[in-house]
C-alpha cells in the first residue's frame, strides 16, 4: 500500500499539536497546549452586523466567484495599514489567502525544489516544518537568542550553504515568545541583502504587543522578502483569512499557485471582514486584546515564578500568545507531559518544534486561551508535575 503514496508525503508526520488537542478534549484538563486566541475577544455582534449589511446591500455580488488576488478594497485596506509603520505596500503586492498557513504552503510551492536549502529558527513553528517538509528541502537551523538570531552565525550559514529561503517569525515567535529587537532586525536585513536568500517573515502576532514599542517588520529594511499577515489573531481564526505581501515577480507565481489550489479565498468572508473593519475601530479592538493577554501573561509568569524550581528557566514575552519553558538538561518534557496529564494539565513538548532533533527538555505554554483563575490552577498543577520529575533525577 505504501507504493500508492507520493514520496513527498510518506515522511511527513501528523500535526503533533492536533494529536495533543484530542487528548485535551477532557473538560477536566486545563490545556495550555493549543495556540488559540481567547474567544472573549471575538467581535461576535459586530461581525453579525457586518454580515447582515453585506447580505442586505450587496448579497448577490458577495456570494459570487471572485478574483484570485482577493477583494480589492480589503487588499487596499491592508496596504494602507502598513503605511502607519513606515512600510510602503501597494494593493497589487497583497494576495488574500486562507489564513497564514496557506501563505506558507503557496510560498513553498513557488520557491522550493527538492533538496533546496531552507533555513529555520531553532525552535520554530511546527506547522511550518510540516508544510515545508512536503517539498523535501534540505533543512538548516539557526538557534534563537534573546533578541532574535546571532548575526555572525547567520552570515556564516548563508556563506557556507546554498539557502533558498529563511523562514522566520520575528515578533513574539511561536513557540518561544522571543521577538527580534530593532537592531537585530536591521542586522538580519543587512545580511540578507548581501545574499540571494529570500527572507520569509511570518507575522501573525505583530499587533499583539503589550509591553514596549511596536516594531516594523524586517521587510521594512530589505527588498528580497515575503511578508505574511493574518486576521486570525486580531479578528477571528475561524474566518481563515490571511495575506501575503510580495513584489510583482514573486506575486505573479503565487497567484498561479493559488489558482491551482482553490481559485480564490472565501469571497463572502472577505467582504464581511472588510465591512467589519470600516464600521469599527480595529485599533480599539486590538488594544482590548493586548490588555487581556498582558493580564494573562503576567499571571502565568507570576505563578511560574512562585511555584517552579529556580533551575527551570522561562521566557517573558512582550506580546503574542506563548512562553517557552526550559527544564534542566536531561529532563524529558515527554515524560513530564505524561505526569502532567495525571494532574489534568497539558502543554506541548518542545521536540515538536525542532527540525533536526532537540528540545527534549523544553515545552511551550499558551496563555491566551485561559482565564487568570485557570492559569493559576493549571500552572500549580504543572508545578507539581515539574517538582515530581525533578525529584527523580
């Protein structure tokens, strides 16, 4: 039966997180495993009003087929929003997609041949590993440091290997929560500009900063790049709308790839989201999300600080949805996961976020989808499991 399947799919595993989420369906389990926005932030009433308005005023056209590029007014809105952070983007440089996951898939289809070099952060977004793996590249990795990646190491990797693209989550990275500093972004851009590598910048969390100053994407400092965005974290993940920003030559190929994939993203949803955006103050909505996530992040950090042993290290992100925990060397987060389930709490073990092995003593925690009481109780449960596994060493 194995001969039935294409080589590209034989060695690609199922999503580790999706399998864990099946385990956490038990209502007794407090789950920090999923990367879910808090449903309290979903603008249900506003979306309902926008939907009614679209159907009443332009229902026939909104329910019809559309162009591959996406609804022109929505693309123009996205382009103009970038101008606020000093990034000049034209509407023709924006392609609407089915969430930012399709951004990864289309980019891989357009750029990656078998055995092409693909550089990934270590750790990195596990669904990106899964998506890129279908195209059978040669993976290379670069470890994250406190403020991004080491520029000296990046220059050495690009000088030593033929790297087609470098995939990066520059703001509040999934899974680590780390964000590239302004200085690091500029250094990375300078190095990329000296190479033929395409910088692929995934930025679904960029607007979720709740501490410090908003930063421009790395794309602001270089030309040879592709930028992803998403409405999943600032409006609704269920509407599955994202976008790609790329220059004309790459955009032409992305459009062809998307036409072959799905003709166009859900046009009705595009119209509803656009109506919601023009009828409401999206920045006020984002600020409410930021305040909520800051309280949840602060509670998680506070309880970890109070209950975890001092030898356990953790990031303290300035935005986004995740923090990263590192256990002492030799401690297995997979074993900890089993112990934690007995305490009715779940997380994602770190191995899932590594391309070439590693992360055995690390784990990702999501703080955005649990209220403060659940965070406190869940972290206390996890602390009991952590103390138990460390007492066995």
